[in-house]
C-alpha cells in the first residue's frame, strides 16, 4: 500500500512539472531523466549463506528535476535494481525498488575549468526502499528508509538534451532480520550504482534547435 501511495505522489509531481508554464522558463529549469546501468549490493546485507554477484544488471533510474535557482534545485526519482547470486552460493534473485526526494547542486562555480558542454551535479536526499525476493523466498520481503547521494557528469548535446553518467550510493536504514524466518533471499544493506542516461529539458522555448 505504501508503494502505491508513493507511486501516485510521484506521478502527480511529474504531471505538475510537465504542464507548468514551460514556455516561460529556461530550458534548464525542468528536466526529465532516465538512465540504465549496473549495481553492486553490500555483502553484509545478506545472511551468511548468500553472496551476490559483484556487478549486477539492471539498474534503472527515472526522475524529474526542478532547478528553482541556477545552482540549486530538487528532484523526485524512482530506481529499480535487480541482483542475484554469485557462483557456488545459494540461488536467489532480489528486486530492489526505491523512491527518493533529493536536493541537487550545480557545481559549475567549482568546476569552471571544464569545457563548456560539460557540467557536474551532486544530489542527495532521503527515500524509501522496498525489497522483494524472487524464486524460493517470495515471502521474505521488507522495506526501510534510505539516504542516497551521488554525482552526475553531464555532456550537453544540444540546448535541450544532455547525456550523463551517474555514480550513487544508497544507504539503507534497515533493521537486522532473523536469518531463518525472514533473512533467506532478502537484503537489508547498501547499494552502489553506476548508470548512463539522458537528461531532456521539459521547459524553455518551444522551437529551440
């Protein structure tokens, strides 16, 4: 139920940003972002008989960003991660889903030495994580609060489109679970993600090149 409510809130915010006076805003004001990549879950988030692969695919991030000042803004984003067992360990797969509200800071004043098409942003904020084991342990789902922080490296292709690389770390505020009754196949640790994506302006002039 909590996940459905958070999904509804995310959709409302996205719709609001999508239709709020774009023609009168700078093209950097409101942007939609999507990215695809890989993840690395912390080993201590599993019970002792379970070990994840070092690199797991996929990691998917979707979000909308609003810059209320040239250097400072906020974004709401959704993330989906899948990780599974390494060789010679107990078989499992886990869906890791998160929602986060984050502050965004444009570091252009600190990175003025970079070429003009390039920009760097840092982001951080709280969120909510839902864990859903698959396969033999579907009943061992759990949820907890998280805190996420990361850095994005953008390269502008046009006034309305940039490609970017994002490196983020998601810290989970999860309680320890009982290894036998709720731990098998589940996860209560932290996740490192590396994604590559596109940032598309939803604001600005309607007829930009």
